[in-house]
């Protein structure tokens, strides 16, 4: 029998030793190279690419990897932005920075991220890992396992991603690297250059028995975003009379939709201008002790903390679906190219339309801590044992007296005519009357102050063993016990007077600053209302400026002049509350136990070497979900034209629900060296993807802020089954030269138990004051002009107050605002649409292929990577259907091109990353509600260059550029004309110096 585990060139074997291929946790460990191999040091980009190729070639399944170019020098400052260069990996960005990873089209929640083989808690409150929290300086490599084995933890349907940190005994001797960097982010309008510091020190004793490694980093980033948004589009059938009244008129409705079409209309249009300040601190300490050759003990501690401050200003116009003039796109999925509405036209009129402005100022702190112990013991020549335990926690808390989220909104009744042009890169808003608005025109409307706290903890013990059966292969075996806890607490203080509260005239000009819209959107064009001579036939006043207002100044005036409700930590309702005991408290516990056994065998078929790995993993999971949620008083309050507010009773409802499931998961991986350079692979496995934590909450929560046509809420289902996937993978890899290869892979995944969140009707026993005999009487009454009040909500409220305010205690004035309370004896029940997760019957198929080529052009210094992934599914969203439907979030194609030159101390690398269009949101609450939403295809170019200063050994200077062509991102609805969000992004440039010894 051929005892060779895999083919490896001397150079590649040496790199495995030097660069730390053996740093992986026991469950993922690669075999060590021959001790007699000559060590040849190859560093930099070339060395990183050879090491990553070696890991791919020698793996027992389909694996891709990224390795550090040198100690403390990962290829990118952000792990997600490095990972997107792996075949089949694409990322989601937050504020222009890579944050979440999708694999083979499966979104962040469908992939398992581990740190040194350990399941980690997350700061997001869900299963997705936020890569922006983790600095790259202490990372030695990242490996992506696309096929499953029995010893690989469950939870990742797309892939299992293992992050590796530095271990001192794998890199003997004293080594250190320190870096300082200055970052300039073009997205910010107010900030300047921000600093970043990092360092890594590693040392081992002379006898190789003791090692210590310490890495730390601190960075600041000032960033921003400029956004043109539509909250959502409402969609109706062409024959529907339930939507806005759109006349059949060739003058006001150009290219109007037909009866067989569906049509969509925007709910609003807004501009949002945001600034963020982020501070991130990372540190890791690793201690290793090898008292004897066959025993290694490792203790490691990881610390992560991130603070994020946010300020924004918003200006918006809400459409009420009155008299409308439009230019429509072609069918059958019709959207307005230009949408407009005519309003009353006089600011003094009670039914004039409002221009709303809002502002926020809040802060969040999140982080994680992990303490781990690993013992590796070579019991005999044939038996290796490994024990690993860690205690890890993560949190996300408010970091400001103003809460973890907030908004104060004002309005000015100045809109005479409103229109949105969707023909440009961003929606362009026109408000006739906006230019005349001043500080004294604004009236306080609603406000929301929220405190959210998330905390999670993972306690995990793993035991692994390998027993070599001499000429009969080997057996891997192990058990794992994982205890995961997640707790989410929130408290919200709301004033739901969105229709206005108190008089105008509270504010002075010194609290407001007019800012040019064009100066903010300097890299994103919009339409100009010239389509179909629209501007020639309709009034147009493109919104040229918006109001930034002093958030705390306006807050102080509101608190001084409006009614005191005695809530919030400040006692005046214009602040958050830390009394979490009176609001939502949701706790989910998972207890998971697993056992596995895997048989490994290697041999020859003729002249062809092969290895095969056959295993089975058994998993048991118990879920306990406990919730405590607030109860609401029966009389809901109609406080604005379309707003209904629920009032807390001070009581809470608590309950516990449970669920459990178990799975037997087989796997087979077969690898054949058809020649010395060609490797063929085939794999079969069954895997699971666990439900999201938010889908397993135990209680039902209704939102305090409702509308006249109903309320919303959410619930969970601890009895949800996990997704079950049956996977087949085929791969061919040709390693035709040193550091060069071509690979082609094909995969299929048949997924059962898909989870669909549906809006189910629910009545909480709360009566709706906007549905009852008073409203019916008002609708039939005449206004002062002798016209029926009809559907005019403002006039309905005025009529009810004038008619019954003196006799009915349910109709009264509070803080200058009309309030109408629900009457259980006459009014109808308020209906709630409760978002409810349910398993769906049937199987969904996914398939795709991956292609990659990596090539080093000899000793020229040039090299590069090209890869492409195509993913298909029979579970695509039907944008012509109005019903709620299932579709996998995040499915997309992707491609990457990386080119570099590295020689004589100088290196330069460019990376072009492309991702196709993908869905991010399904229909939310019925055909007329939000959804679906897609991110349009996106491509980005990054560049990095470095130079080793010859006069100072170990010193290098570098330049990094992210998104150097300043590409923007766009979210759309059912077609490309329905722009939901257009976000202007900019380039990030950093210069730095690194010293290593």
C-alpha cells in the first residue's frame, strides 16, 4: 500500500512549515510535512498563493484558503474583503466595508464561521458573523470548507469558514511586526484622516517548549453615506380598485398599464445623509507549553470591541395616493418613470401635505471575549488525542444616553405638488413649496428612542481522536457538547403623533442649516423630469437643499413645550429607557450534542494514488425559548391622520416554548491523483442549516406603533426544523506548475424544510378607533365646501372631535392634538399582521459550477488569479406574482480577477470583484406591502502596493486603495426602475509603514 498521504513539492512542503499550515484546530488539521524536507523561505504574495494552493491540493475535500503573506500581514485589512477572492465567495457590505459572507449563493446565516475550529457567539444577535469586528493582523489564514466531513461541525449549508490565528510554536524563535496607518475615507463629509495601529509579538524558548504570542490593533474610521431611498413600493393588479386611483387618461397617465399588467407605486421618497465614527480594538494572547514531545497545551484569549457613533439627517415626502400624474414604464411589470401627486396648495390649509425632516444621533458598542484551552496528546505512535474547550461571549449594547437608535421628526405643511423621477441613477425628488420653508414652519411630529441589548454565550467542549490502523487506514472519532445562549432585550419610548403635535413657531433659524443636495450627491446623477415633456406640463421644483437640524437643541425644545408623559430615563419621553423589565425580553437556549466516526483509507488504483474518507455524524439539539413581552391596554389611540398608538398596561406576558430535533449525517469524500499533477474529487454529504435565533423566539410581540388599516408584529417558532441539504460535489484540479493550477467544480444541493416567514392575521383583543360608526358617519358627512369627507383621515378626525368631543370621553384633545380612543362596544378589532416563520414542504434544488485559474509567470514577478462561480436554483422569486413566496436570499453569480507584480522588494496587486444581482428581501406583509428587493450587480476595484526600504531591514511602506473607482450600490424592487435605495460610496485610501524583525 502507498503510504503517501498526498503529493507535495519540496517548496510547498516547506511553506506549510514556515507559514503555519498546521495552525488549524484539531478537527481541521492537515498532515505535517516530511521532517527532512529542505526549508526554502518564500514570502510575500507569491508565498501566500503557493501555501493556499498547497492547502487546497492536499485537502481531503474541496477546500479553498487564504494565507498570511508573512507574520502579522494578512492580504487585506478586512477579512471579508479577502474572502471574496475565493471561488464561490461573495460579500455583503455595510457602510462600504465587507461585513458578511455568502458561499455558493447561500447567505451569511446559512454558513458556519468558526475561530480555530470553535463555534463562536455573534454580536449581530443572529447566526451571521460580522467580519468587520475582527482585525486581520492577528489572523494567519482563513479556510473555506465547501464539502462536509464527519469531523466538520454542522450548521453551514453553503460552507464552513474557519479563521486561524497565530500559534507561536508553529513559528519558532522571536518575531515581531508593528504597523502604523493613516486612513482617508472619501465617503465622509465632515471627518478627516484617522489612525490605525497594530502589532504582533511572538517568541519561543530556546528548547522549543514554551511560546507566547501577543497581537493587538486599534483603528478609527470616519465614514458616511449619501442615500436616496423609497421605503417600499406598493404593488397591485392592473384591474385592482384597492390601490391608488389612477385614471385612464392619456394626458395625466402616459403609457398607463393594462388590465393584464401589475403596477407599483412608491410609498415615499427621501434623502438620507449619514456620518459614522467607528473605533475598533482587538487583542489576542496565546500561550503554548510543550513539556514533552507528545503533549502540547495551548491557552488563548481573544478580545474584540467596537464602538460606532451615528448621526443622520433625512428629508422626505410621503405619498397619500391622491390626484396623480405619471409616466409609466412598459409592462407587464409596470412602474412609474415619473410619479407625482397634486396637493391642496396652501400651507395654511389643514389638509395640506407635509414635508418631513428627521434626525438621529445614537451610539452602539459591541464586542466579544473568548477564553480557550487545547490539549494535544500523542498517546502512542498510532493514537492521537485532542481536547478543546472554550468559553466565549458576545454583546451589543447602547453606548449613549440617547440610546442605540432614535429619531425625532418634524414637518412643514408646504407641499403643493410632489414628484419623483426614477430615470436617473438615484430617485430625484421635487417638492413645489419646499424652497419657501423656514424654521418657524416646522412642527414636531413623532419621536422614537430605543435601547437594544443583545448578549450571547457559547460554552463548548470537543474531544477528537485519530487511531492509525497501520496498513488498514485510520479512524477519526470525537464528541462535542455545545451550549449556546442568546438573550435579546429592548425598550422603546415612542411619541406616535406623526400627524403633528403642538403649534409651529417653536424653532429658530439658528437650529437649522440648509445644505445643498447636489453637493452631497456629487457622484450619483438623478433624473431631471424631462421625460415626455413632463416639466413643461407640470410644476417642478427639484429639491435643491435640505435642513440639517441640531438634534439635541430640537430635543430640548420639544421636551420643554410638549406634554410630559413621565416616561424614559429623563422623565419627558424624549430619551430612551433602561427599564428593560417593562418591555421585550427574549431568551433562546440551544443545547447540542454530537458524536462522529470517520474511516480514512488510502491506496493505489494502478499507478493512481487515492484516498477516501467515509464518516457519519450524529447530532441532537434541544431548543428552549423564553419570552417576556409587554401587554397593551385595550383602548388603542388614533393620534394622527394614519397613526394608531398602543398604550402599555405595565403588565407583561411570559412563557416558554420548546423544540428538539436530531439528525444522522453521512459523508463520503473520494480523491484520486489521476496523474502526479491532476486531482479528481467526488463527495456526498448531508448537512443541516439551523433556524435563525430570531425565528425561534418564544413570544408574540405586536408593534406599539400601528396604522389605521392595522398593526404589525413578530413571533417565533422554537419547533422549527433545520434546513436539511443533500450535497454532491465533483471537482477536477490540474497543478501544472509551481504555484499554478486550474480547477473546475460542479455542485448540487437539494434542500428541504425551507423556512418562509408569512404575515398571519391575529387579533390581540384591541379595538381600532379608525374603524367604527364614528368613522362611517364622518365619511358620509359634508365638509365646509359641501363635499363628502370620504377617505380624508384628517377631516374624519376633525369631524369626530367637533361632533363628539364634548360628550364622549373617548374623544379628546391632548397636547393640542386630537386623540380618539377605541371603543370595545362599537369599534372593530384591530387586525395585526404577525410575521411568523414556518417550515415549507418540498425540496428546493440548487446547483452551480466553479472555475479558477492561478498562475505564476516563472521568476518574472507577475502572477494572478481568475475565478468565476455560476449558481442556479429552481427557487427564484416570481416578480409578477403578488403573493408571499419562498426564495433563497443571496443567490448570485460572482467573479474575481487578481493580478500582481512582486520583485526586488516592490509589490503591487489589483483585485477586481464582481457579484451579480441577488435578492435580499421577500414580500413582507401581503401584495401591497414591502418587497421584494434586490441588490443590483456590483463590481469594485481595489489596489495595494508596498516597498521594502533597502536602507532599513524589515521596514516597508505601503498604500491601500479600496473601491478606487468609487462605485455606488443600488437596491431595486420588482424591476430596475423601482429604486428602493441608491447609496453613494467613495474610495478609501490608506498609507502606512510596517516594521518586522
